[in-house]
């Protein structure tokens, strides 16, 4: 039976008209539809006056369908009957189009546009028959089961149609390795290419699946509205959405039971390996490897085929008995499901967990074939470089000649000194392939590439320069120099603006010219014009390169050649006047301040999302997900995950990645490299990185956006931000930011870990509650940042460096902090006491949100080496985490700034046991003596204050205003 026929039939059986009819009259929905409810209510009450709501699939937060509820409550029986007939007619029109789809591609297009098409059809039909057309907005989001409204009907429809066949299997796909392939990067282009290529490889698998079983068969990632999917269908109108890889490396689908999984696995592997071979072949031809390196591609094909572990695993969707399952939650659930509505789908959570584990085990068993000894790839360090089995000096000489020949052709994809393996060569070629693919999806099945330009990126130095300098900010404030944005709002001029303006003047960039203003705008424009002339040769004949604005790269021709990855003998560089460039860069620096050299790398990840999707985390009781009118019929047991809930969650993750993350990244001037569900990776100007991270986690935790759920208030994200010098090797910086993200998660999750790697090599980090970023911190930064302000910023450096010698008594620590604030303050005498207290409270608020742990070294340094056992440390750190860490799954943090301020007054004048470090002292007494508990609380407070000082130092130096 045709997939489109099955889906059209399913739609008509369970469309909103049928759901409402079953609620209002005694007509029951199809048994298989009711079985897909999280808990099917057997004795369904007839109730046309019920309030229609959706409940968030994770947090249970209600979203009322107000218009539809009001209409049904006030309409007569006859009017409601007519209303349902009108809906049914609109549904038949849409279903008929699906039924008669001539191909699986046409069906996929209709499936993708189903919500919009149905909404449009409803509106036309309702308007024509005298009903309010805006009811259509809520109808397309109707709960699948108004009595258990934890997901909408479209989420269930996909599963219902997929289960129409006689029996089903859950299918799991996994592609690895991921982190290593992405992290092996020397440039931001390598980072993007690695993540985007992996996304495309995963999508090729998805394409095989949906073409065989329909797009509704893919549970994760959800395909409706996915840019890669719409691109293949030829219905993506904004191809800029393709820039960001947003496919995970795992796929979950529901397929018919009689599918030959072995045959499907071979087909998937062939699709991926054949594409990789074609990609490498395209790179081989474009770079002219055969002629220049005298290497034939044929001998490397096995390496290309065997690099990735491609795992396909399955498990039959069958009913399990309570005694057969491991999960106590599922045991209780299976016992509670009424026999007449029991279905294999109710065992989904255990089957999914078993399948996921089996896939991971199978993936880990994969062993790549050994490679011969020789000269390794300088990018990945894993595979032999092309021709790497030759004599070392020959390899170096061949590659030197090869790279120089590319540079003579105007191709700077590979730098002098690099030697790549076939896969890394393909990664370098991928941005050129992307431009072809963006215009025509079908090039994935071709190797005859007519290659033109490559996808453009902002380099790390460009990202760094998007931060305005302190001079530029002052000039904008005084009206001496500014630039107007597209909304005609004025802002400080950045070096990135200058870089763009020069490219516009040289006609490399077709964007409109910048609108500079202010009393010194003429001076800026004249300097830009002179610098443009000096940069004409390198920008036009080689490529634009923002690193040319750093004077250390302009000492001589050799230093200039280095940033282009070539040498001073390059004919095009010989005609360049380095002195002229340096003169005008220095003149602009006199006006604007030197260009910023630090940027930020942001990596974010949803907390425990794997457990949320598997149903082992953040799930509430069935009663909480049920409609209030039937809670007395619902058992008070935990709801396990079902495929319909799984789809509802993955739809919200897709919405976040596709529709929210890119927009916010653009606002905060980030170069977004990856956004897949709950994962984000971006290069960000130093001054906006914290704001972007904070805004992303705020949006992630929203309950509803219109009728589309996000992840809700009980979920959270953890993030790492690394502030780093532009010349730091990117692979090293990526490793650091991965460590920071792990630090954030390891410190209790729902956290931001910030690291600062200076050009000198010094490094420090701090892990924080998200709550720290608010008005108290902003106010403290303002006080530290203003010229002739009340508080010298020297205080943060002295605390960071000198707090180690402070005593371990909490009261003494607070008084010393107060003394340091008084010593470094410049407030008028009549306001000094008041302002010093405010700064003290703000500083302590920041410290309260710094996450720390006690180590064996801390205890020894405090003279408590007798406590330095693993068991005692574990208990102490568990106590610290319980008091300091914000856990959204429990409750909002008990501490707020106003509480800190109020309790601090008591602490300074009399005593208070309510400040967090005093709570720590009191709870430590369950583990150690009174005297020791006081000392340990002091150690924790000192560590937190040191972390707060480091944080303030970083934010000040990076221009962050919080």
C-alpha cells in the first residue's frame, strides 16, 4: 500500500474534527489512536464544555486554546455539528491531495506543509460558512487526546500512520567519530566544514529512510521544517538556512517489521561512502593532485570508506511484561495500563533504551584498519598524508611545490607547510562543494563539479574586531564618530566595519557602504581611502585578510606573507608596500584604538537531554499531564516516554535550532558554526559572548512560543566560553572550550564556565550559576569601568592575587573584603558608607554564584590534612553543591540579591546564620566539628571570592557589560 494512502487515511481517521467529535459525542476514536495516549482514559466522559488545553510535554505548563474553548462552550449543538462538518470537509480536501501524490517526493512536500495547508483550508472553509476563521490557528495545534493533552495531534499522527502496517521495528543509526573529526581544525573554515559535512552525511541516511518509509517515519530528528529536507524537496526559499549544520549524528525511525535491516544497512553505508568518494574525487580533480603530487586516488579509497563507523541497529516493537523490564517506572506503568488498550508502544521507553545501548556497543566495536608507517596528515594527525609513505624530504618537497602551484592559481585553501590526507583535503574542499550544493541539492550524487567560489566566513580576527574598542565607544558617546546600522541607529565604529568598508570600496563586497557620522567621520573616511589603496594588491590578487590590521603582522614582507600562508617570494606580494599599509593602520589606531585581538568561542549543550528523550529524567506523574477533569481516573505514577512524546520534544528542539539560535547569533554578531537541537557552537565577539549565551539558555527554557513548546523551565543548558587570543591554534582552543563545557556540567549543570587564555599562556577559569548575570553584576562592572569612578578596578586584581593569604574565618573574610573596597573606593564622605555597603553586597552576590569544590590540596593548605580522604571530600562537596548550585528541576534558588543584602546588614551589625557560607558552616557540622566547619566555610568563601575576582577581571578586559 502506498505511503501517501496510509497517511491520508490516518489523517481522516484522527483529524481535529474526529477528536472533537469523540469529546462531544459518544463516538470513540480508533482504538490504535487511543492506544498512543500517554494514558488512555477508558471511561471517557462526554463533555463539550471542557476547557481545551495543551500541556507542555516536559514541564506540564498549560497552554489554553481559549478561542476554541469559548466557541464550543457558547455554541448550540446544531452549530457545533455544522462546525465539525465544515472541518471535515477541509480535512478531506487536504487528505485527497496527499492520497493522490504521484511520488514520495510530492507526498513529502505535502507532509512538510501540512500544518500550513490545513490551517489555510480551515480558514477558508470557516469563513465561507460564517464561523470565526481564527479558530483555525488553534485547531492545527489541538491536543491528540484532550483528556491527556501532553502532545498535539500532529505529533501523534506521524506515529499512528507509521504503525498502520502489521508490526514495526525501531531503527537506530549512528555515525562516528564526531568530536575528533570536527575538532581537527586549523581554521574556522575547517571547524564549519567538519560539522556541516557530518550533518550532510547524517542527512543522506535520513534521505534513504524517508524515501522508503515516508518522512513521518523519522522520529529523531524531526524533519518538518528542516532546511536540509526542504532543500532536497526543492521548497527551501531561504538557502541561508543551509549554512548551519543542524543534524545530530544519531537517527531514530519507525519502520515496518518485514524490512530487511541488513539490506537497509548496506544501502545507508553505500550512500555515505559513495558520497565521500565523490567528494574526495572532486577535491582531487580541483586541486590537480594527480599531476602535482603524482598520486592516484584509487590507492586511498579504502581509507575514505573506512574512516567513519556507520552503525545501524534495530529492535522489534513488541509488548513487554512488567517482570521483563528493568525500569521500575515502566513496570508500574505497564501494570496500570488497562488491558483493553494495551499496545507494544507502551513498552517503548525500555525498547528505546536497549536499542540505544546496543547501537553504542556496536559502534564501539568498530576498528579501523591499520595504516602503514609514514608522514602523517598535519591537520588530523591520524592518517597518512597524501604521498606520506615516501621519503620524508621528498614528501616535504612535493607538498611545497604542490601548495605553491595552488597559490599561483589563486587558491589559498592550503598553506605552506601543510600536508593533508584525502579526508582532510576533502574537508578543505567542502566550502567550495557547499556553494554548489546550496544551489542544487542533486550534486551529492555527482562528482563532475564545476567549482567556483567557496562559502565565505568571518575569520577569528574578524570576529575579534567586531568588538568596538574603548576609544570607539567614547567617540560614539561624544558624537565625534559613529556608524548608523540598517535601522538608522547609531553605534560605535568597529575595525570590522573598516574591514568591510575597504572591501566595498574595492568592489570585493557588494554590500551598501557604511554610513559614518560625527565630527571626525571625514578623518576616518580619508584614512580608509588611503588604506584601501595600499591594500588593493593583496586584497584583490590574493584575498581579503583582516589580520593585516595587526601591526605585528606588518613588520616586513615575510610577516605579511605568513598570514597568507605563502612566502615572501610570491610575485603578487613583491609589489605590496608594507610600509604604506602600516602607516595607515597606525593612523586609524590613533583614532580608534588598536584592533581587538581576543574573541570568544561558545559551546552550549542541553543538560541531560539524552535522559529526557529516553524518559529517565525530568518526567512528572501521569496525573500532572492529565486534564484536570479526569485526574481522579489517572494513577499517580511517573509517565514514561512514548514515541509521540519523543516527537513532540524533538520538534521543539528543531524549532530552537532552526528558528531561534541563528537569529540570536546574528543579533550578537556571532559566527554560528553548528546548531543541532540542544547543541550550539559559535565564534563570538568578546563583548557579546556572555549575553548571547545567557539569551540562548533563556530561550531554551521558555515554555511556549505561540503553540510550539520549547524545553520549559525545568530544563537547562550548560555552556563553556573561552576568551582567547586570535593566534592561538584553533584545535587547542576548541579542546579548551570542550573542557569548559564539561566543567560546567561537572559542577552541577545549569551553569556557565568561563575561561581566559592569555597570549602570555596564563589561564584561569570559573564556573557560575546563570543567575549571577543580572543588575548587581552590571552595576558592579559599571562602578569598576567608569573613569574617575567610585571604585578602582585594581581591587579585582589584588583580590585575585592576594586572597590566598587571607584567614579562613568567614567573618574575617567579609570584613577584609569590606576593608579592600573602602581602600580602593573614591566615594564622597557623605555617601561612602552607603556605597561601600552596596559594592560589598554586589561582590558577595557574585561570589555566592561561583561554583567551587574542595580538594585535598585545599584541606592540606588549611591545616586539615586529616580530613583529606575521598569519602569526607565527597560529603563536603555534596553539601556545597546542594547549597550553591541552582537546579531547575527542584526549585528556583533560595538566594536572591535582596536576601543577600538584607542578611549582610544583620551579619555586619550583629550576626546572621542565613548567608550561604553560614549555612555551609552549619551543614558541615554534620560531617566535622564546629571549629573545623567554620574554617571550611571560610576556605569555600575565599575560593568563591577569588573566582568572582577572576570573573570581573575577564569581563572588564573583554568589554563585557553583563
